[in-house]
């Protein structure tokens, strides 16, 4: 695993678009991570890239907030899904949050991404609230560290 640089923006965009493509038929549009400006995001947020046999397999994007670490994006390439890489990235984010002195980690996801919500619950996250937005419902979750 290594921290991304500005030169990784294209690879981050490609992996994220591939990982989230499965959700398009479910929600009828591209999820937010598919449309993000990664040239800009990689300069403002932390991205940790996970490689398997020299292939970019997964990534996690985190944002340092005032009182917590926010997980903005977790993306695992379809060819690497089901291997526990998402869990590994979430554990990495929790370690990072702890190292930064935070006692809380937060994330949000589309309410219709049920398998993601179930994974986060298994990892100890709780649903804090649901927010109706113009394009659907956002589920906000958190975990005390």
C-alpha cells in the first residue's frame, strides 16, 4: 500500500469508475464517486492505494475533519472483490484516524447500497441518520475508536 500523488489521479478515476459501475443500474445514474474530479481531490484528500501483484486493486480516500476522519470513498476493482480488501482498507483508515488522534471515524453511502451498509455494520459502524437528497437517500454511519 502507498499514499497517492497527483500523478495517480487518472488511475484513481479509472479504478473508481470500474468499481462503482455495478451500482448504475440500481440507482439509475452514476454514483458520486464516478463523477468526482480526482485531479483536484488528490491534492486535497488523502488516497491510499492498495496493490496486489503490482496491480492497483483498491483504494481508500479519507478527509481529515475537525473532530473525526471521514471515509469519502472505498473502491475495489471488480476482479479483486471478495478478497477482504475493503475490510483491509477500512482497518487502515481506523488506524490512520487513531494515529491522527481521532476517536471517531465517519462515512456515508447510498441507502440502496445494502451490501456496503451490511459490511460497515459487521465492522462495527452504526447508522447515525439518513438524509434525503435530490438524487436519493444518504446513509450516514460512524464508529467510535
